[in-house]
């Protein structure tokens, strides 16, 4: 009896082409930013091996559907869309697809989507939203792995990937101190909001470590330009001396900046201004362009998807995993360098 022919796999193609499996997959599917020479080498390896991707056969033999569900409560997509893009980057290398479901903050709708995704036999689920505080798990004893991204699960046995907001606030304060600003005010969102509390507490602690304090208690309000303008008016009207304002969001910072300019304060000459979120809609319209803390949401989405893939393959990573933020410095904190004046002429000799 003849032996059954073994069909070439993507791993075989990658080995022959001298690239990783992810690179081979991207080359064969037209994804990613690869050099044309790499794409040609992978395609030639596939031709030599008579490789043909057969999703149906692969799914039948592996018991996997190569699909992942994503449930979000972020109706406007401000945070979930970048997370989704990052997750797609990680999952695309494995030829996996994402079903996106908007729970709209409604527990009944959310449970409907959980049941729907499970009926479609997804390999795993990513849960995201617009707030970073811990939430109740979407289910107990689910048959597939679940990873929480940006938000976190209240169950320490779940895997949650979140931004290190406290670390981001510390970097903002470090920057302001480094440029010589010592009279710092902090204006942020509602005091019942986890992000506002975390960022304010980290700001206060970092200054205390340097033997300093805010010029006034943190001002809590709304996540809006209107509140930023109102809070700046409170500071100006109180007679408090300040040379920097660190804001809990870019929207607040935009409002603060408008109010300061209207009052004749120059940014950054008189007052340095820092925001949080690095939201292009806000920072590009700010005058001058706004220094801001970036939570790297796409990187967070990639990390969440990678951890989900590991869990699908039998290597879960329970607990809360905080990813670092980084500061993007722009003109709202840096005074442009001026050309040095020529020295006065010396006495005629």
C-alpha cells in the first residue's frame, strides 16, 4: 500500500524561505510592510512545495475556527478602535479574523453577544471599553479564553492588559520638573472616575518624592474643554501663582489653553501645558501643539491579542499586566530656541 502524501505547511514554507511563520503568512496574504524581495522568496518557496492554504481542512483537523470575538462598551470607538487595530496586527499574522460586537454598556446585550460568539465557536474573546476600572467578568467557566484590554476584570484569575496611567502621570511631572517648572497645577476629570483618581494620585506622589506639592488641590470636573476653561478661570481668579498645568485629558488641556491665552498668558513661556491621551483630534488643533501622554493603545491591543493566542495554545497569563505609557513632547512645553544675539562690538583698538 502506498504511503499517504504529506502536504506542505506554512511552517515548511517559512523554513525554506528562511523567514518566520508570521512573515511567511503576511507575504502569502499580501499583508504587512515587507520588502518585495522577501515576498518573492516566500512565494517561490510556496511554489516549490506546492503549498496551498486550505482553511477548511485546517479548521477540521485543529478543531479551531481561527476567529476571535471582541466585545466593547466604547460606543464612540475612541479607545476600542486603536485597540482593535493593534489586535488585528497580531492576529493577522496567524490568519485569524475578528468579530466586533458593541455591547453599548448594556449587560443584556453583552450576554447576547457572548452567546452568539460562542455559538460561532470562536477560539477566544477580547473585552474592551472606554474606562480603565475593573469590571465584572463577562462570564464564569466559559469554554474559551478571555482577555480584557484597556479595561480590567475584577477577577484576579482573568488576564487583563491595561495602560500604566500612574507611570504616564509621573513622566509628565518629570518632564515639567526637568524644564524648570516648579509651580504645577493639576486639572482632571470626575473624581468618581478611576483614571482621574489614578492620574491625580500619581501626580501628587511624584511631586512629594521631590519635596514639592501642587500649587492647589487637584481640580476635578468633566472630561471636556468647557471644564478646562472653567478650571483655568478658577486658578486665575484665586491668585494662585503657577507656571505649569498638567491636565488629565487632552480635551481639558485644550480648554485650559484657550482660557490662558484669553487671559494674556503665553504658552509655554508663562505656563507649560501637558495633556493626557495624545488624541490627534485634540493635539493637532491645540495652539501651540500639545505635549501629551500616549497610552499606546495599538500596542496594548497587540499585547492583548498575543496573550489571547498564548492562552488558546495552552499558556494563559492571569493577572493584571500594565503596559508603559510614553510622553510626546511638543511646543506647549518647549520654548523654541532663539538665535543668540551677536555680542556687542568691543572698544576700537
